[in-house]
């Protein structure tokens, strides 16, 4: 199945306005975006156009009934200047997994990849050269029917936009367990990257911030006992030399960074388990002096080290960064592969290539 992408380039780049040494996360956007529209059962009108606001009907169904999904990924540059993507096919698959759960049409994986390569190729000068910084890529899809009524839309728009970013969490984070609000339940939409998941997390995060914490550590929705995620990331713990991460049993996002970490750990012979892990086990490990590390794993941060965890009235202060080995090693491995500083034996790093396009 072949996709034809029409390309309309911006007459004036905004890149000269950007300070690449000081990039706020999520506030700076590149010159172009990719758009495709779904109507009458098929995707059509695939195009790359100058980045700009999109007109919106007040009855657009995504606003009212939440059919909206997204992905988050990065483009970086190798030491020789080659722009690269990291496991892009995994993001294409997960987007369609989310679409299926939200009763939305899939976007052909090969089209996703073609659009991605073409867009990043055009805006590759926006990729920051510093290791740890990146061109953040946000593919998203939303319902566009102009209708007030609870049903699946018949029309959709798929967009990919990009923007340069610096490190997401420049310092270790402080967490507090959430014992009133829940993120997701088995059978819900926690495995999908649905917009509503994040909307529902904002109040607990705000309350955590007011108490002096950076993010929420989510617990299960039934017993408030088993650890799920931290903010928008998967969680890893290092307990007495063994790495433990919550299993994905229907309520936790199947993170691509998480998957990469599991592969790296197993290949390096580091013991790792995917299983239920209770907050009581974490507390007991801390009291026994066996809780060596805790860190979040996600596309934006790669690794976000955890400095403190509060559960109820008990505070856990984790060891200083210089005593931690595994989280920093994993971050260095991923960043090293992306820059070409380290070998990539898995074929995860994919050079950006130019696809056939029709410029108008």
C-alpha cells in the first residue's frame, strides 16, 4: 500500500529564534507537521504543511467524548550528524493498539513510518546536538465528526508534530503514593495512551505538588496495595541487587523504554522480575537497607531517578546518585546508542531516510 505525501514547505523558518542551550520542554515547535484525514472508511489527503493552528468545530466529538490518543517519541543525532529514530515501529504498533481500544481506525504502520521519516528529514535541523536533548515527536489522532451524541466518530485526523526539547527531569524526583485517587483499572484504558488518562491524573499531581512532591506513585485501584506507575512513566526498583518492575496486567502502559530496559538487563545478566510488587514490600526493603534504587522509565526522561518516596506517614530517602549503578547505566546505554557512542546490537536505532514526496 503506497502513500503519497504532498509537501508544502514553510517560507520562513523560525529556528533562528530558538536557544538550543536552553529549551523549555514542550513549548517550542518545529516548522512543519504531517496531517492525514480519515473519511468514508479510508485515510486520505496525506500532507506535510507549515506548522499552524487547525480550525475546529465546537461540536467536534473528540472534545466531548474523548476519542483522542497520542504517542511520544524522539529523534536524535549521531556523533556524525546522522538523524536517527529509536524503535519507531514499536510506536506505530502502540498507536494502533490505543486506537483499537478507543474504537478508532488504525493508521497503517508503513504509512506512519514513511510520514515520520519524511517529516523529520525536512526538519532535521531542529534536532538539538547535545546528548540528552532531542527532537520530541508527538503523533496523535482525534475524532472530528461534528455531532453531539455518544457514539464512535466516523471521521478522524492523524497529526505528527515535533519540537526540540532538553532533559525532562533534570534532577531526581520526590514521590508520594496516592491512596484516594486511581489511575487505571484492569479492563479500563490504562494500557492505551488515551488523552483522558492524563486529564484524570492532573488533580492528584497538583495535590502532590502542593505537598512538596514532584509526582504521584500510583497504586492499584482495588486494594491501594500494588505499585503501578509513577506520573506518566513505568517504575523500576533495585532491591538487594535485583531489578523489579510491575507487570503489565491490563492497567499499565506497555512502555517502549521499559521494554528496552528489560532486554538490556537480561542480556547483561542482571536479575530482573516483572511481577506484582506491593508498596509494603518496598517499605520493608527500605527498612532492611535493601532498597538501592528507584527510577521511572519513559520516552521523555529515559530515566528519572527517585530521591524520596512517601507512603502514608513514612518517608523513604533513597541513596545518593553516586551510589546507584543500574538506572544510570540504562540511561547511558540508550543515550549512547542514539548518539553512536555505543554499539546498537538490537537494530533499535534507525537512520532517518527521505521518502518519495510530491512538493506543491
